[in-house]
C-alpha cells in the first residue's frame, strides 16, 4: 500500500503584494518559490533558515492561514486550499513568542478553552491538561492567571496547547524561543518522546537553533530567500562536508581582517570572520588539512595573535554556510534595515 | 517521562459548534468578573453620567417617568458600549494577540467563536446592567409598572440578538479596516447615544429621524421596553410594541445572516491577501 505523506508540496510559491514607499504603488515580495517537499508520517522534519527565508510563510500555507499563489500543498493527503476544514481536524500549531489565550484566565482554563475548539470533551481535556502540566513541570501554576506568568512559562503553556489536541501533524514555529536552557531541553525531550509514542505523528519544526535541529530532526530542509537549497538528514548533509577540514581560530583582535588576504592559499575553500566580544572568531574551510600552516603564516604576517586553534567536525551551521556563502547571523544582519 | 495517550473523543458538527461557543464565551462569563474594577468603571462612572440627566429633568420638573427613562437608557448604554468595543473591535484585537490565527486553524467554526464572544459579552454586560439598574432605581426612587413580563423578555431578547448580530457583522468590517476602525467606533459612539434616545423618548424626533435611528436595534428595543415598564410609556412610544418586536426580529435575522456572510468573506479575503497575520516570513 502506498503511504500518504503527512506533508507534500509541489511547485509551491507565495508572492505578497506590499505597499511601496510611493503612495498608491504596489510591489511584489517573493516569499516562497518552487517548494517541493515530502514529509512522511513519523518524521520530525526541520526547516532551517534565517529570518525572512520563508519558513513562517510555508507554515501559514500548510496550516490553512494563507493561500499559495502557485503550486499546491497537502497535509495528510488533503489539499490545504481546497479543503481547509478537513486539514484543520488534523493539525495544530505553536509559534515562539505568541501571546495566545486570555490573561484573566488561569493556565488550566486557557488550555481547556482551546480544547473546546477541537471538540474534546471537558473530562478528557482536563485529564490531558493535568498530564501535560505534570510533564512540563507546571502543575503548581495550573491555577495562576496567565497574565501573571513569565514569558517562558507562557511559552510552555503554548506548547502544551499544541500537544493537547494530539494532532496528526504539528507545526512548531521556533517553539523554544524565549525559553531558558533547561526549559528548552525539557521541551525537546518531550517532543522526541511524543514522536516515539506513536509512529503516525509528524512534526514540522522551524528553528534558528541549529543544535536543536541537529538533535531533534530526522531530516532538515535548508531554506533561504524562499527556496529550498538542500534537504536530507543532518548526518547526510554534514557528510558532504566531511572531505573538508574545518578550523576554528580565535584571534586576539577586534580589528577587521580582510578575508581576501587569504585568497592566495591554494586549498582554501572559504573564510568567515565574526567579531565576538573582545576577539574575532575565524572559520577556515580547507580542502587539505596541511594548508592550515599557510593560514597561520598569513595571520602572523598580519600580526594577528592566535588565542586558540582547533579542528572541528562539520555542523549544520557549516552546511548552511557552504550552501549560502554566509552564516545565518550574517544573512540576517545583511538583510536588516540597519545594515 | 510519562507518555500521553491519544485523544479518545472528538466531537464534530453541532456539538463542536456549541462547544466552541461555550469555550469562547468562558473568558467573558468567568474571566471578566475577576477584575473587580468593573464595579467602578462599569457601574459608578455610568451612574454619574445618568445622574446628570436625572437632575436636569428634576430641575425642569419633567414627569417623574422621565427619571425612569434615563435610568433604563443608561443601563442600555452598557450594551451598546459592549457591542462597540467588545464585539466590533474584538476580532481586530484577537488578530493582534495571535488568537485569531489559532481560532482559524482550529476545527471549531469561526462563526461559533464570534457567537461565543457575543454570548459571553451579553452575559457579562447583563450582570453590570442589572447592578446599575437596581442601584439607579433605588437611588432615584424609580417606579416600574410592568405590563407583561413575557412580552418584556421577548422584546429584550430580540433587541439583544439584533444588537449583538450587528456587533458580529461589524467585527469583520473592523478587522478589514484595522486601525481605521477605531476612528469609526469613536465616531459612532456619541451620535448613537443621540439617535437611539438613551436619555429621552425618540418620539421627540421627527418621524424619519426616529425611523432611521431604528436601524440600530437598541433604539426600538429601548422604546418598547419603556412602553412596557412605565405607566406613561405607551403615550411616549414611537410605534406600537408588537410592531417594534416584529422589526427587531427581522433585524436580528438580517444582522446574523449578514455577519455570517461577512465573516466568510473576510476569512477568504484574509487568506488570499495574507491579512490574518503580518508579512513575517
């Protein structure tokens, strides 16, 4: 029997019409173009990319909040544009930093209210709420008004709201945004356990945190400027970089170094310089490990003092850098109005 | 870490519709009573406004029933304020807080959410209106002569369904107009006080002004209620109570139907244009 994908898109695109600076004029903003994805039941699929890459637009289309301007998308085999009501029976969504619910209601009441919108009887809803509050360590806050909760605790409430309805496909859009390290770890652990409990469950996760994607996702799609640049398991994506040697060099300087100063080195694939606090982190991608000596020599010529040097295994960040030519942070800084 | 079993029961159809209505009315039925400040803002302040008219009528030696007219009118203002600020502008606020997107992706119908807001708002406002009515009546010694309680209940019910139906219809318009809607709401507030005859019988208006004002359901509802609870009410009424009741029923049906159409239109347009959420990607 052919398995129906939990999420499937073909040639999916979205163009926004936005007001131009000049009055009365409109310009087009291409948020997504030609997205072709297939996510199977039981998969925890990640979308990685900087702000403005198109991740949230894709989630909005898949959750029936936005119609595509080209192509099609299906969730659990149902077209999101043609039959949104049927899709809504099967999904839920949690966004990082959302302020859903009502501050005058307690945490338990807010969750109960959302359960009503999914037709879950009060008795069963309350049992599930209790279980989820226990798991998330919020039992002692069950009767606290949500207006009195910290941002982190409110985000935990939002995450419970997403899992409460036991959706076939859950969309998590930056779910650990605003959570401290411990809380984010709890959430990741719960997400993994929830997936392991039932092989039919599917999660589409967008995140800035590459470590989170590496830890959680079975497969990831790297997306930038509305296009999917690569899609595979984190291990397979990193495998392609294994033939390179990556060195991370910490330099005792905040003075800008010219990356082109290293162009003459034969086996050098790319160099990235990032000022951090009172020093500079230099990432060097080499075809031959031995070429690091030339890099050190060039740094010495430039009178740059090396604080530390280490060879490291490639990460998803490296994959992103390889594909886009810049880190997520660099892309976001380049796109920000201040730059 | 303990596991979470799958959901056993998921209601659909009408059961889901009513569960959504009840779920969305809950924040207003229960939550809104928790802020005790409503006693000051929703009872004391409106009573001060009403008192000014009471003293004006007493100063000019108007018939004593006019005092009752003002008290009942003042009470009904609470409903208009709730419809204007708690219904019409509510979807806009729900959009701003992110709740609207969650309502839309939930299987419960958006119309049920809107109805839940109306039911909750009606309950919370009735609580405030009753307290205001009792205090105002005791304070100014108002005498009521109720002709028929069932008829009074029917008129009130029809007026409220029509009024909240109007609020449901305008909420979609306000959502599309976004921030401009605030100006419209502000503009609508005082003129409606005037044409709905909150502080005087609308019979004082020329016929066509009163007829135009009757498009706001509170106008006819208030006029009919006054005719049913005050001895001099019928002589100061605009048109007969049965006719007013008939018009209110028609208005209720029309506004509910229009709100259904507008909500569907708004949702389609918003999904097409990407207006339910900001252009964040």
